[in-house]
């Protein structure tokens, strides 16, 4: 199976997981001039609704490290840029609470790491 197909299947699993935990996926694979955001979702937390920009990382096992460790500083900066582009494009007010999350998939284990970076 090629890398794109594996990534798509991991994103499918991530979207399902987000939904099971009460989140609402509003966009997948948002492309902008310097990159892509895997998933954009809404999630209620402590009485507030957050606009979540989510990176999905998959590893079959931990031999190369945990999936979330692959979200490098450089990748974080690209996601931050993409979030700004998305919010401008959709005319979303800057006052809307925003969060940057990672969905980590290690084999069959999946976890939604909320507020993974800022």
C-alpha cells in the first residue's frame, strides 16, 4: 500500500475517533500555499467551542518513535500558517478559540492529543 493510501486510511480512522469523542469534522485536507492541514474540526471543551487544526500521524510500531514526535517545529509552523489562511479565507473572527491538536495512531491504538502545540 502506498504512502498516500495509508495516510488517507489513518485520516479516516482519526475522523471516526474524533466523532466518537464528540468532535465534528468540518474539513479534511485543507490545502494552502505552503502545505496542508489534515483535519479541521469543532470540539467543545470546558463549555467553549474550539476550532481545531489537527495533524494526523501514523506508525505501525514504535521502532521509529511515537507518531506525535513526528510533528516537528517546522510542521507546527506550517499548520499555524495554514490556520491563519483558513480563518482569513472563511472570514472567521480572530476571537474564536483555536486549538492545535494531533491524532496519534500507533498500530491499533489511537489517541487525540488536544492542545498538542500552540
